[in-house]
């Protein structure tokens, strides 16, 4: 497996700027609340999309997560994180995308299909935007 791309704060800013072509995007430090004494340079990206008179969709990108090992109850762990994010933002999340190769496990990806949580590979910002366009997420 190829080495996972490690995002910088500048990458997050670039990704957020590119996404403005598709809706309102902003950096937020929501998941940084899970580790309040860690680096504050770990933002998340929020994208609000309005397409073709459809209801607004809120998409949440968690881009700086590195888990040494996921808990055995990974799906519940991730669902609880999503609940926290929604409470923090006081908004329902249409879809959460977690960047990181820790989530490439097919069984975990399959189990996440019943949730709004999805995995995306950790790749550079422009490459990620291309994936989002190719899969019609944006």
C-alpha cells in the first residue's frame, strides 16, 4: 500500500478554498476537541452544498485523524464521534468523510455503510477534489 499523504494546515486551507467553488466551506476545529491538549493545527473542513433546488447538505471532512489502533467497536466509536460533531455544530451532518488509510479495511467500510460516515483515502487536496467530483459528491 502506498504511504498515506499527511496533510498540513496549508493543505486544509487550500482544500477549503477549492471547495468554495461548490458551496460555502470553512475550517473548524471540531474534532480537535477530542484531544484538547494536542496541536490546534488540526482543522476539519465543513462544506454546505445547495444543488439544483435540493435541500442544503452539510458535509464534514475530518482530515487529520491518525489512530494507532481503532477500538474493537470501531463503528460505535465513529458514530459517537459523529453525534458529538452534530451537537457541537448544532446541525445534522449529511455525510462525514474521514481521510485516512486506517479506514480502508473493507469490513469496516461495509459496516459504515449503514451510517453517514465514509472513508476517503488521504491524498493531496487537488487529488481529493477530483475524487469528490468523479464520485459526484460535489
